[in-house]
């Protein structure tokens, strides 16, 4: 029996000191998974604590007779614990300013709908609130529920998953989660276009109307943003 397996056996028997030792000796593994999720709105130390929790759950559930390497079993458990937190607490943290802007837009839409007897256009909302069309798009895309990266956008059937590998391995899963980090590094307009196109399923034509620019410009912005995402995900 290896040292790791010996410590795991002691942990499963209730040895608290063995748990502390295991965490200390596997901090590199725990941090390697934690780092893939940094920059998503939570403090690094908080993320590490979540990772430790996932690690300890892996220790408790590991079958010493199964014949697999513990690290292979632990990594998905650690990532899963962080993923649940990000899913439940909000995978993308939105600033208070954007939340307040989104609330103002929502109130304006409700008011204008009652006054006009129809849903207002983006220009009417902009005129009523004083926000630009892009301000409104950013607020709505940041606070709306996110759709799957697997959903095809537009007529070409392209999905954001296509910029990643098609393997189902844990590494690929972590890369897909890291995609949001990469998007957050894009310039604001490029990030907005990607969000509207691939997370809200809008066509280039609809995005061009929303942002008050030509469809050709949207196509260029999108192409440039996708190239940057590919580089960021390497």
C-alpha cells in the first residue's frame, strides 16, 4: 500500500491528522485545479477551500480496492465541487453598476410597453433611459440566464464548443469552464457580441440591430473575437 493509500485508509477510519497531512501533501494538485477557475468572481482562497472540500469528499468516497490512481478520481471531485458553487452562486459575477443598469432598463421596458401598447425598440429604450444601445445590450446579456455553449448560433450551426477539443476528458471539461474566463478578457464590445451570439442565440442581424451597427461590422467583430478566444484557450 502506497503512502497516499495508507493516509486515505486512516482518513476513512476517522484520523483527522491524516486528513490534514493529505491536504498538505496534495496542495499542488488541489491548486492546479483551483487555478483553472480563478477570475470568476470569487476570492482565490475561497476557491481553494472549496477545492479542499471536494478533495476530502474524494478521500471519503475513494475505494482502495478499485485499482485506480487516487488523483484520477480526485480531480473530477474537486472540479465538481467548484462547479456546483459557480453554478449555484452565479458562474459570472456581475458588477453592481451593471445590475442597476439592467434594473433601470427593465423598468423602462415595462413603462414604455404600457405607454406604447407594444414592446419598445432598443432606440426608444435608449432615448428613455439615456443609455446607449450597447450599454443596454451589455446589461441585458450580463444579467440574463446563460444558454449552453453547445447550442448552435445563427445559420452556420457554429458553437463555442468548436473552438475547444471534442474529447470528453476532465481536461476538456475544465477548458470549457475556462472559456468564460477567456471571454471576460475580451474588449467590452467583442465580449458583448460573443455573449449575444453564442450565449443568447441571436443572429448577426439581430445583434447588429441591437448594437446599432451594420451586420458586416458584427461579422468582423465576431471573427476577431473568436480568433482571440482561440489564442487565449491555447
